C-alpha cells in the first residue's frame, strides 16, 4: 500500500517592495512624490524616516534655480529646493552614503526627486525637484566638480503644476543662495 507523502507547498515568491507615496502640502498646493525604495533604498529610507519623524512639517521651499537667476552659468540647472524645519536641525540623523545614478539607474529627468549635498556622503534632509531634464546632475555630470552627481530617489506623480508655479515665484532675497533664494520662502505645512 502506498502511503501518501506530505509535500510542503513552495513559498510564494516575495513581492517586490512597492513605491511609497508622500504628499507635501505647501502654501501653493500639494505635490505628490513616489519614492523608489527598490532602486535607491538607502536614500529612500533616509528620506522616509525624516517624513515619518515630521521633520518637513513647518519646513520651507527656499530656492528656485532657473535661467534668469542662476549663480552658475557654466552648467545651469533648474530645480526647486526643500528644507526640513530649521528648528529641528540639532536632531538630524547622520549623513548618508551617496547612491550614484550610475548604480541606481535613476536619472535627473523632469520631475525627478534628488537629494541635495555639499560633497559625496553628506546628504541629510534637503532635496530638490528637477524641472526639465538635467543630465549635468547625473554621475559624470559637470554640475559638481567631483563628477559624482546627485542621488535620485523618486519622482513627482502629482502637482508638477505646483512645482512650476513655485519655480516661477519671486526670488532675490538675501540668503544662502543669493538671487536663487525665494522671497519669501514657500512654507511646507506638512508631509505625510
């Protein structure tokens, strides 16, 4: 008599992590970001812990770089830049390693979300949204003297009209970015 043998079912393949959506509510309207946790896991995780911790609530969009106000004419770019709430600067996490576009495969195309940095492995909370394709921000691009580029970690999936409105806003306030400084800065109400 044949005795049936119990066969363990094969586990289903693990589902790939899905992108995470974050909505930035600003004074000018909402901007919805899709965060790529698969291709830029380190940068995405860093960004999401700041969102989850409420660091962007009360922050600002303080910079708009465009052809009529740029301070760099060698390799011009077009972006708006976001900052976390400056009152929480003393509680920032350590900077993260740079996830280069040559590794992630994500590039600086219209609507890309990219970490700001002062050098490799210095990114914390500041990030930019790219307006138009900006290949000079990619690895081997010439926007940075080091050629390492910036880390793309997501894209705008809603509110690109709000991004363009903010980019066209008045600039020229005295500040860290001179003529690129928004005057006044645009307040971030919350990010979730």
